[in-house]
C-alpha cells in the first residue's frame, strides 16, 4: 500500500509545476550527476559519526555512492534514483560483493565488477578480450577507451553493430524496485533512462570522428541516429509501461556545452540532434504527462535552452553557473517560467574547492534566493561532489540549503 501522504514527492512535483510547496526540495545523490564520490561519502560518514551500513558503489564508472536513508535525512534529501539494471558495461547491480576503493576505504560493488590491474597499478574493464574502460593509478573514476563505431564508413557498417534491447529481466527489476520505492518511501523517484544522442555518437564513434562526420557526412550520422533513436523509442515505451506510474521524473542525458560555449552550433543542434531529442521527450509529455522530462547537460548551454524547451525539456541539470553565459539571475529571468532548474546551488569548480566555509554558505544562500522563489527549482550542487571535497564543506552546502528552504524566508 502506497503512503497516503507523499510529502517529499509532492514537494518536488510542486517545484516542477513552478509552485512553492511547504519548502524547497533538495536532491542529495538522486542521480548520477547530483551524487557523491564513494571516497568522499566514506569521509562524510566518518565526519558525521555514522558507523555501520555499507557504502554501495552503484555507479562504477564515476565511483558514486548510493546515499543511505540516514544520510538522506541528515542532508534533507527528497529524491531517490531508480537505477538501470546494467548502468555500465553490461554489469548488473542485482548482487554485491566487498571491494576496496583507491583510498583503501571499504565499499561494496556489483558482483560482476572485476577490473584487471596491470603492473603499473592501472585498472581496466575488459570484456571478451576488449578493454572498454581504464582508471589510471591514482585516478578517481574510469575513462571509456573503446569506440565500437570508430571505423564505420557505410550504412552497412552501422547495421552490422548490434544494439541491445531492454530485457524482460531488466523490466522486472525496474518494476519491482519502482513499486517498492513508491510503496515504502515518500521520496520523489527519478527514473534514470539515458537516451543520449550527441554523447552516444561521441562514445560510439570517438569525439573527433563524430564531430567530423556531423560536418562532412551528415547523412551517415542521421542514419546512425535514426537507428539509435528507434531503439531508444522501443525501450522507452517498455520502460514507461513498467514504471511510469511510480516515477516523478525521467532522466535523459546529453552534455551539450563546454566551459565557454555549446559543443556544436545552435544550427547544428537543430539540424542533427534536436529531431531525435524531440521524438523522445515529446513521447513522454504526450503519453505520461505526470512524468517530467529531465535533461542533464553540462556547460555553457544558454544559447541552446530555447530549443531544449521546444524539444520538450522540463527540468535542466546541473545548471553549470561557472560556465560562460550561465548567469543565475539571467537564467531565472529568461527561462524560469518554463524550465525547472535542478542544480546550480553551489559552485563546485571555484567556490567550494577554493573558498572558506563562510564564503560557501554565503554563495549557497544567494543562489537559493535567486533560483527558488516561485518554484521551478530543486536544490543541489553543480554536478557531483568529488573525492577531495572535505566533509565540513559538504555540510556547509547542505546545512545552508536546509536553513533557507522555507519559502517565506527567501
């Protein structure tokens, strides 16, 4: 039986509807770009004096921890994540085993996660003799090194590479977990879908080849993206049929910006990427209007935001306020009535690593005063909390957010 009063979920839903609820919603670790490094998480638990439990590394790509309920309560979190069955490299998260992080602190990882260490101390993910990803010695996360479409030149080359279909095993996993999360908690549930378009090309082809192909072989790129999007749409329909009644937002991803500008021109976005974004995002809006479309897109994307809204984006993350043109006041003024800002609450490039506790608190308070009034805002820092962020700075961020989350105080 579902909880009668879903306070946290309704708090997030009101923000997404651009209304002020009882208080500003907070996301601590509710998706793969609002999370915390497992090493940083272990330090945070020690700082808070929390013993017991296990640090679960659900995202082995970025080495992110799954926040435990006790931590979520301390941080004021309102959001939890419904994970895909195989978030990375075909490794499922149905069972777990002990592991040791690079800083020698303990955690548990998926049973199938078995990186190979070479004589230099680098870790590699290898499947069927092919190295897929690598973490250099002293690194904090893995880098993808294999691009399956690196040598494609023709339509037949593209057709020869299989695209996996969402499995019945995953659909059961998703539905069972979504139902359990919905019935046993009152958190807003973020469904992590994916559906990357530009990023898929970069990862599949390699960055240089895909950029060149978009400019010189647009027909070949469209053929690839059409095939990819047909697969996404097939999976999206099954995904939402399984969990659409439980989730609050569905998360798509596509990093479109650099520190200084969009990765591609607005025209190239409209010509090559937007048609495929629109097909997925508008399918959700038209068929599951209670599930809001969330896009993670880093960088200086100001020039693309009108097209993203037109394509169907309803919430944007991480709101990288340190990137060119991403001024919080301007963003709220220009797009705050149509777009929910999910992030932008603490500058993780400059203020948090370099500032004092008081400077961090002052910045967080100022950003909340800009973004939160009128709803349309879910608080979290800009992207993940990295392993080298001290616990006292993490608490400065979230203690300040909690202190200023009641709307009459804003």
